[in-house]
């Protein structure tokens, strides 16, 4: 039997320093009956700082620490640690020791939790782990498909058997498309091909390589491992050098060049032939077609297991031509679907990408077509769905929008690292089947996503922070939760007859749930002005639809819907969010809680949430800051004042709350209370060793202010007070940041 850890938890110090006894399957479960009074999550003592420390560990490797929610790409994948604590404390009575419960074998029977913005399924997964019943709904079919596969019953042996059958049928062919020939005639597998976008110079019509730097491969930690590779701009030779070399002499042609400066600087390029400087985007748009690419290098797996960078040669180019001819001979080889304009697709459209298949080169499309045909032939629906999920997931690493991260980390930087469809000037073509040293391939993702998820479902665990002689590390606590795997209901009627999980795809402002049938609504709504999920999810949807057929939630060529909440127009976002909250109000029992996580850097983001809640009949009874999902994402690194926190917003039906009766003076009636409570939460974070950015302070202050305003006599008065005191609010944020949040 696998041993596991358990903590007798009382506070954050004990989490780190206590000796950890063993949890065994024989230990009894703690059964928590549904509380009809105040809940633990309404308590000001909710241990958000200790939970944030645990969540921090999860956030660095979410795909390992919560693999079920990462079986496929989704955006804003929330931390399971946070939502386990939220579910527990939403149902447990006020005064409960949340940290003790967190590391206990808890059962919450006969309770129904509804998530109307299901996303990657974090709420649903954490709910069923605690023995409760879950309803998840999302308007996007890609999210629905992901969660359905994550929670389904999977026979590990049968899954392995099917993978072996697929490997036997298609791997030899796919490997033959990614071979290289060494000078001595031996054939080796190629791990990655390196390409560069090219565009004709508007003045001399010569083809210009869009290199921002001729150094194309370096280590993720270059100061520790300084060796890099650069391509000679004159003869194409691959040269070894330090990553910060500014003057180099090619080992082949002996010409001098600065490897750190290519033809591109920001949005302009300089033609090396005539020295004409031109805008890249405008020049590409004027051509009327997507830019072409030139293959210049490869990374091969040598017979002795080492890796070597080599120049592209005639054999490589011939293989590309051969793949292109074979692709053209296939009928219906890939989905042909137009890209619709949108906030997150316009950048690709600006480079003349008009169809989703144009994100791939011919060899990638041929490989995907071969794999897709084999998966279409699987006659067991649940197995076919699982391998479509795997196939769909690998797409983000195997396209011409992906790039090279370098040695020392996962080599392929996936296409959504910037949360937009950003055309990559130096794209990377990975080996789609892969090797044991590949990244983002079908075979490696089968092991790292599918099998890891199945193993987690069989034996779930929680993360624990361990402090040994001043060094912090993470441990895993097993045997706290039941195994995961369900035949999910497809209607509420079916769910009512005893199924544990009900998943559906559709508009959450209209459901088939009965009135007052839900004990709590726990969710994470989308932002109105951030990543537009459906615009990006279409990249996966067109391939899922191509394999599974135009049925169920794949009848339409896009996942976009006129009813989706996410919208760049704040008024539209508010109205649609309010519609979902109204439906949540209808299905929620009168003593139930609506709990959701949220953050925003702009005032209108908070005004929208306040109006949507109050108009739907909800008031806020508690707010708690907690670690947000991302720790190392590219967009966060590019932000001067990043938001590292989410706010847990706890709501009850307004009809059960006492309304404020202040005289309309926000500054004297509401702001002191909000500022004092915000200061207390900031200090608690300081005492736990966490430093907050100004935007972190902002969301704490705004959430406390919204809590006070949400029980105003009217929505109009609350919004008017919020709008009239913008300068005063900013001053409070500045003062609190200076006093408490800076190191």
C-alpha cells in the first residue's frame, strides 16, 4: 500500500513544521452535514494566507499537481487547492478549522454544487473528491469535452492497449516524415526543425528572413549554461557560441556577423541586400497571403542518445516536398474552416492567415491527418473521445505558431503562451509522434497528460508544504479522497435519479435545473476584457469536429456564441453575467451561497460585477484574497504591477441580508470599514512572508469596498458612490501599498 502524509493542522506554522503521521485507507471519514447557518467561508479568519502558500506550490506545476484539470488546454485554469478549500468552507459551519478539514478524509453527502462557468472543471473535480454531487455547465464545447474526458471512467490497461495499437499502425509512417541523414549515411530521428518567416522586400523583391536574432537556440538559464547556437546569415552554417556574443566569425565561411542582431527590430525589417527598411505587418498584408517560411536548421537525436544541431540540407528539403505531394493526394485530409475576426484572432488575420489549417505546414497537416484517420477508426466511444482529447491537446505544440524555449525546460513554447494568436517569426516544427526526449508530442503527452490524469483519478492527492531545516519543499498527501470516474448524466432528470455528476454544454443563463435544487454555486466567471476563450478554442474545435463529426456540441463550425458572457463591451458583459447570476439565484436554495473568484485591474471591471450581482438579487457577505492561478506565465512577466491574487467573493441572497442605511457619504460611512478590513488582510499576507504589488492591494481594497456597497439600498446608489469617489479610492490604495505592501 502506498504511504501518504497527513498533518494535524492548526495554523500556518504547523503546516510547515509538524511531523507528518501516515494516513491510511482504514481511517474513518469526517462526514459534514450541510450547515443551514453561517459557513466557514463567511468567517474573517478564513486561512487565505496558509492556503496561498499551498496553492503556490501547485501553481508552478499545475499539470503535475492537478492533472485532471490539465488533460487538455484551457485558459484561466484555477488552482485545485483553492477550490478544495472553497468547497469545504462553503459547506462547513462557521468556526470549523478549515486547514484541519483540508487534510482530512471528508465526505459531504447529499449536497449539490453547481458551476455555471465550468472551464477546465476545477470546481466539479474538487466537489466529487469530497463526496458531494456536482453539476458543471459551460457554453464552450472544448471546455465541456475536456471535463467530460477528465471525469469519465477509464480502464488504464485498455487505454494502454489502444495506444499500442495506434503506435503500431501510424508511428512508423510518422517517424519516416521526421528523419535526417547524417554525412555517413545513417538515418536519425529529428526532434525539431527550425524555420524562419520570409517576406519579399518591397523595394528589391529579394526574400528577407525575419530573424530578430541569429541566435536561435540557447539554454533556459543562459548565465549558468552559456553555450548557444547561431545560424550564419551568409552561408547558413550552425555555429556554437556564447549566448551574449556580439561579434562572431562563421566556422564555415569565416565571415563576421553580430549574432544578436538580425534583420528585424520590433515591427520593422531591413533588407540585407538593398538596406531598405520596411514595416513587416503592412508589407505582409499588402501581399494578400500568409507569409512563407524557410527551413534552416534541425535538432537530431544521435544514435548514442545525444542531441546535435545541424544545418538543413537537401535531404530535409526533399522530405518537405515529398510530404507536400502526399498531402495534396489525400482527400478531405484536414478541416477547412475560416477564422472569424475577433479581439484574439485579429493579429493572425493581420498576417493574412484566413483558415485554421494555415497555422500548420504541409508535413504537420499530413501527420495530423494520418493520426486523425486512425483515431476515427476507434469503435469504442469513450476511448475515441479520450484519444481525440489527446490529439486535440497536442495541436498547440505542433503548429507554425509554436517556438523554441531551448534546453533546460520543455523545448516547445506552445502557441498560446501570449494568450493571443501571435504569428511566430521563428517557428519550431516538432516531431508530432515524438521520442523519449521530445516535448509536446503525441507519445509524450500520452504519458504526461493522459496516463498521469488516469493515475491521479485512481489515487488523488493534495499538496503539503514541508519546512525542513529552513528549506521549503512540497509533499503529497494521499488517501484523502475517493477515486474519480463517473458515467455522467446528460440531463438533470438523469442526475436527479442518482448520478453523481451532470455535465452539459450550453448557455448557463438557461438551464434545465429545478428551482432551489442546488446547495451552492461555486465558480470562476470570465473577465470582460481579457482572453476571449471561444476565439482561441476554435483552433481545437475545428479538429475535434473533423474527427467526431458534426453532432452534439460540434454541429457549428465555431464555439462562439451570441450568448457567451465574455465580451469587450462592459455593458454587454454586465447584462450577460447578471443573466447567469439570475439563473443561479433561481436554482439556489434560499440558504445557499454563491461563491466565485475574481480579480480586475480596472474600475469598470468591479462596477460590472457589483451591478450584475445586485441586479440578480445577491449581496456580498465576505471577501478573501488568495493566490491566483499563474506564477510564471508570459503575460504576467510582461506586466509592471502583476496581479498575483484572486478574490474569493462570497454572496447570499439579498432578501436575507440587512441593507445599509448610511447617509450616502461613502468616505465617512463605508470607506473606513473597507480600508480597515483591507489593511488587516494585507498585514496577514505580510506576516506570512508575501509581498503584494499595488494591483494586489487594489483588488483587496476594491473587494472590501464592494462588500460594503453590495448591501446598499439600491444598485444605483452603490454605483454612484463608487464612481464619485475614484480619486479617494486611489489614494487609499496608494497609502495601503506604501504602509503595508512594500518590502
